[in-house]
């Protein structure tokens, strides 16, 4: 807000609490010479917790745009888990999922750079994306978005292949029963695992909640479990809670801060409530925020912690 000022001071968001999700002026950092002006414009100019669409325990929903939100401080997030729009003409309420592929890649680069900034130095990034797409022309989505993530500053660690089981996205076969021009469709998605600066995690509680059997099974890079049906959730492209739950247990510690910048129907926050993580979801569509709130209250475990959200 005041880029020419070097004398910023922290202003507590509420007595005794300096919330690490808030940043810059919206975090409450104001320089002394501007403080009087801030008071004159009222406390409403300083971002408070009341701005969250939903908050309970260690869970927060922001009904905002990932490109414009100022609510997250640089270096405050341990793990990003998300499934971004796929650019395959899925009918979301407010998002146009049918742009040019070139525009989609620019869109992806922009939001990934924001997430890179929000992550801690040892933060991880689990990116759920399709292997490829055939609508509007064949595109190597998985390879292209992995390349963009690396250009945005991430380092590559591994790729998990998710066999969705009961979900099929086949829409065409090309030349039917002919070698003329057949389409090959893989009924899998990818979970690309990247990190910011260092892979070894040294921050956080150092408390793991993953069992031996889970660790042995999930470090195998082929995961097989059913996808989620949109008719059940009320969202056109939900992913099952099992996906973020596995990522949280495998790649974060108990109490870590987990962000989903495209929260959708709230699967990541449901998993965060189950796994004792601090969950923050960003979602531009108000209706999906409502669905996420309903799911958290129905499916999540919300009474595991009474500590302040800091």
C-alpha cells in the first residue's frame, strides 16, 4: 500500500494476535506517519478476520480472486494442494473454462507465481492436473504445466499417477475400429509434487500422523481410488477428500498451514479438518463457498483444536 515507506510497524489484528495469513497493509502493517490517516478512514480499511466468508477452528474460506487477494503473507504457507481449472469447457458458475490454450498457460503461470511467493522456503506444492486433453485439440497438459511451474520458480520432486477408477472422461474415439485416426485416452490424472527452495522439511511441528502402512502404500507413485461424482457434491469438477488427505499426511506435519487457491467444493478443507491442519481456501464463486461450508460442517472434524488461528 505504501511502497515508498520503509518504517512499517505491525498492528495487531486483535489483542495478542498477529495473524500470519495477513500481509502488508492488509495484514495491519502501517508506518507511523500514515496511522492517523488510517484511523480517520476507519478500522474497516485494515483487514480483520470478519472479512473471511467462513471461519471455524483452524479453517478459513476467502470468497476472493486468487489474483487480487491481499490476505496471505509471503512465506506463510507450508503446503499448497489444488486442482485448478482444466480449460476443457467445464461449466463452472462464474469461471470461463474455455479460453485459448495459450491464455490458459499464461493464467497458470500467473497463479503459480503467487503460490510460490506464499510458500515457506521448505513449502511443497501438490498440483492435480490431467495428463492431457483432447477437447479443442490434443494438448500435453501435464508436461506443459509442470514446465510452467518450474519456470515460476518451483523445483520438481515427483509425479503421482492417480487411477480414478469409477470416473471416465472419454468423449470421443476418433476413427472407430480403424487405424485411420484413433484417440487414446488414459483414465488417469496426475499429482505433480514440487517444492519451493528445499525439499527437506525443517519447519513446523515435526509431528507426523501417517501410519506405517499408509506410508508404504502412498510412497508408491500409483494411487487407485474412486473419483468424486459432481451430482453428489454440486460442483462440476470435485476431487475426492482422499486426494488432499493423502497429500497432507505424506507431505506436511500436524498443524501445518495448507492452502487451496481454487477451493471449489472444499475437499481440501474437509481433509484439513480431519488431519489437524490449518486450512485456507480461496474461491471466487460464492455458491461454491456455501457448498464448501456445508461440506465442512457435514464431513469435517471441527472440534480438534481450540488454539488461536495464528
